[in-house]
């Protein structure tokens, strides 16, 4: 089992929390009205006990992130507008469009914050279907949205993959599969990334047959959760974002987003950019099938959730040798795969 007692340092990639909140709004204040009954009341349903309080709340920003690859409008994700380079790299890897970080040659993020920036984007996009009237109508529609454009330049080989897999994706916050047409895309064969196959190939090359990724112990996972709870600054403000976290070189790396699949994509993008070898990823969410698929493709040995996995997630994890555990809360955790390795 993984059971490291050494202390860890919390690392926020790129910027500190205060800097992130000032440079890119991850949360905004909103005036709200709270209705509640005092807990001391013996009759909490009686109108006389109803209390009304005006208060300022913090709401998580949910932005539309347009992914443009080599001039092709590929996807629109609803995500938290931070660490967008990692999000884009992790998303492209999860989509099977890139295999290595260096295949991303260049990237640029543009925030469409006003009419002028949107008009420039519309003109640069060379979209013949947009006329001046359409642009004005879109401006009216987009006023309520935070819009970011991530323009990526990939290698020629990757461009050919994009042409072969070209599709439009409108991703919703809670869905990592929205817009996918065709079961072969939604349910891919990940045998090439199977932990069992990778271990077999390693054994063939080295002649060592006892290399296994030990299961994380309960003590290790409880300590990890405690650090994640303390480091989830945006969630503490808003109560509306998920996180993906891992320990690397005794440091905690944590990625927050309104979408759990986006949070994992950010972690995967960081993993690729840093060439980091990690053994366990903790998700603050339930473990659904797209999280398992992303973890298998990224060769993450163990995926642990604070909530439950789905039945399909467990079956796919078992097929490809991914360690899966859930219900990490209070003083317990439940292991669903690789029980013989615990």
C-alpha cells in the first residue's frame, strides 16, 4: 500500500489563489436573500419563526470556452476560466488528438469581454454565415456569458487526426460526453493503455515480473482528503466546484473546475506538460465512466472519489486494470477493484 507519512507542501500551479481570483474571476459576488427557521424553534414550520436575511454570496464563474484547433472550431466547453492551457492539453489528450505534450506548438487565450473583442473575433473567424445583423443578435445573446477562446496550433500529424475525427461538441457542465456521435467514439477500446498490458510489456523489457502499483492505504487517502479540503479555495467560497488532486514529489497539486471532467483534464494536461509520474488521483466527485476512461488513457494507476462510482465505471476500470476506490469520507474508503492488491 501507499502509506507515506512525510509532510507534503501544497502547490497551486501557475498562480496563488489570491492572484488567480484577481486576474481571472473564478467567483463573483451576488446579492441574495436567505429564508430560514431558527434551529432552536420547537415549531419550525410556523410563519412567526421565519427569518429573512439579505446577504452577499459568492458564485462560481461558469465560462464558455471555445476550443479552436488549427483554425477549426472543435468544441465548446463549460468550465472555470483558469488553467485553460492545461484544460486544453488534457482535453485533446482525452479526445485522442494528441499523444504527447510537445505536439502542441502554440496556444493563445482570448477573453471576449466586450463588444469590440467579440466583433474582432467574429471578423477573424471568417464565418460567412455571420453578417452584421447576426453579430448584433449574438452580442445581445452573449451578454450573460463569460466567453474565452483558446486557439491551439498542433503538429501536422495531429491536424490529420482532427480532420479524421472532425465534429462539433457543445459540452455541458455536468457531461463529459455531450455531442459525441457514434458509440465507438463514446465507448473507445483502450486496450493499448491497459495497466495489465503496460505491466506485461515492462516485465518483458526488464525481466522483472513483480512490478505493481500498490493500493493507497486508508491513512494515506484520509490525509490526502484533509489537504484537498483545506486547499479548495474556490469551493470554500462558492460550494460549486469540483477538484482533481494528486501528490507529486511530496507536494499537493490541485485543479478546480465547475465540471469534474474538466478538473481531471486540467490535471492530465499538467501531468503531460510536466512529464509527471503520479500514482493516485483524488476526485471530489462521484466516479463516472468518462473519468475512468480519461484515467486509463493517462495511465493513472489509482482513481479515488469522495462519492460512489457507477457500475459501468467499475466494470471498465476492472477491464483495463485501473484501481478504483470511492466513498472517501469520515474514516472510511471502499475499494472496488484490485482488492487482492490491498
